[in-house]
C-alpha cells in the first residue's frame, strides 16, 4: 500500500512539475509577445515622429520658397514701376523740350 501511495505521489508531483513548466513556457511566450508589441509600438511612434518632422520640414521649405518667390516678384514689380516712371519722365522731358523748341 505504501508503495502505491508513493507512486501516486510521484505521479502527482510529476504532473505538478509538468504543469509548472508548461505555465513557465506560457508566461515566457506572453512576455515575449508583450516585448515584441512594445518594440513595435515604439517603432511606430518613432516612424510617426519622423514623418511628422519630415512634413514640418517640407512645409517650412515650401513656406521659405514662397516667401522668396513673393519677394522676387515684389522686387520685379518695383523695378518695372521704376522703369515705367523713368520712361514717363523721359517722355515728359522730350515733350517739354519739343514744346520749347
């Protein structure tokens, strides 16, 4: 009878150890899954930040180009106005000279 009890205890202990090992494997797998998910979330956050920085950089470059373009257009318009006024002044001077002659 004692031998049967010892065998049963040994079998129960073996099952308990087997279940503990299985539980440890499951917990390791869950830890691995959580770690991988965390790494993926971090990568996604980094990618989102890089993309946002790139969009901001492009927007700043576009804004700077537009400002330069607007300034150049204003300078051209000013030069054209100066040339127009100079031409009008020259015409007026010629008309005055012609009137005096």
